[in-house]
């Protein structure tokens, strides 16, 4: 992964937005733009300089991971070192990531600049690095694919062991999935495993509970793995024993909605247009009010990033973007069905990356 290329793209966007310097604080952006994956630090990027500011715990790591950067060692409160960081750079307008930097940190930085001889003012900036991250490089796609393979294998393996009416609880299944993911090579999971059975499956982000899994009910499983910082995201809905008519009907609708999106989405569409392929089918089946989230989201260093596929998203979908397609229907008191795959846009069309098994449900 060539950091110099990423910095070049960022500087081009800075020029377009008339931003002479940017202070990067968001962890995934910091990692993406520098290669540094430590938990603390700032990037200061101008047209002619790239500085990574971090404390003594990470200086040696930063020197190894970020050879494109000058390393600036910080110590103590920001009031003591920030003026030295920007001194001599002649920055008049310093952009900051306003969707990440806390109000308190903004206040402290403002006070520092007001009290110094520096003629610098803070300028809020959003969405500078994220559109660059949305288009994945080949090395990134390979890492995401590895994470997908881990989650595919784990879900298929554990789903085959789930037993209904035997006292097995949601928490047991979730722990077995997490253990299998880690044993198969995943780093710390990108999000908590979801195992939601029966009425709990009507909660899109349900937490595994001590509810015993029963036959004939929906079981929504949502998992992810992480490889060198890059995430996967996968959901399946299963039913043990004999599925009732509601399950068969809802599952068929959700599956049709997902397939319509997979076959219909093409390069240049907006996230809203992509969402519409699935939403139209779900609404036509009478479940429109029960599909309350967007169709999908990008993933990479973060499990949720650009592009966003939702009714109001103007994000343009392009080649090299990796995102999820995950329609769902959730019925209070009964449960829900969500089917999620990770896909990539290639040559103007969708290619599905997830390979975990799906149920075959007749009506």
C-alpha cells in the first residue's frame, strides 16, 4: 500500500477545497494515510510536509510504520506541544475533522491559537479522506477477502452445530462464533456478534441473551472478522426444524430483495438508487414499514464507512468500492429476517464476495 499515493490524493482534495493544512485525528483516517496503527496520535498534512505527532509509547512504531512522515514526539498536555508542532509552517487556516474532534479539544486548540503569536485559525472540514478510502486498492481487497473467508467459515461451521429445544442459548452460540473467528485468524472483532432468536430477531442490533433457542423460529446471526485492520460483515437467518408460513413468506421477500439489488446495482448509481431496488420489493410485499435501516454500507478499516446505501444517500457507487447488501424485515413479537453479503463493484457491476450458505425456503 503506497502511502505516498494516498497523500497525493488527499493533497489534491485539499487543493480543491482550498485547505492549506489538515489535522487528522480520526483513527481510521490516521491509519489509512500514514500506515500507523497505534491508538494515539495526530497527522498534520500540508502541501509540502507530513508530520505524525505521537507520544513516547509509539515513537519507534511510528518510525517503522510511517517512513513517509516526520515523527514529532509529544509529551504532556496539548497546550505544551501543539504550538511547536505548527510553528514555522505559516499555516493561516488549519482544517480539522469536525465530525471527530471533540468540542473540548476544539476549545483547547482554539485557546492555544488565540494565546499564541501564530496567525492560525481552525476551519471545520468533513469528508476529506473518506471518499479516498471508499475506493479500495488491490491489497485492501485482498485483506477484506481474507476476513470474509474467516467469517464465512465460522458461520457455516457454528450454524451446523446449533441445536433447538436442547437448552442452547444465544450467548452460547455467540461465544462459539467468536472463539471460531479468533481461532481461524481474526484480530479483535470489528463489532459484537449478534445472535437473535425468536422475537429477539425483530431487533436489528439485538444483543445475545440467555434466551433458549427453539425450533421453528427465526435466528438472525450477524458476524464480522478483521485481518490487518480490515473488516468483513456477514448476516444469515436460519430456522431449525419446520419453518412457519410467516418465516417462509418473509424470507422469500428478503431474498428476492437482495437479489434484485445485487443484479440491478451498476456503476454511477447513488446509494439511494441502489437502496430502491430492494426497498421496492419489500414495500410491494407489504413490509415497507418493517425495513427501517439502509440497504448497506461500505467497509474496510471501519465496519461502517462510505459508501452508504440508504434512501437519502447521494454517495455515487464506483468500481473498487466494497460494501454490504443487507435487506431485512423485522416484525415485533415474531422476529425478523436479514440476509447480508459483502460485495465489490467491478467493471460496473456487483460481484458477491461472501460465500456462506443460505437457506433454501419453499413457499
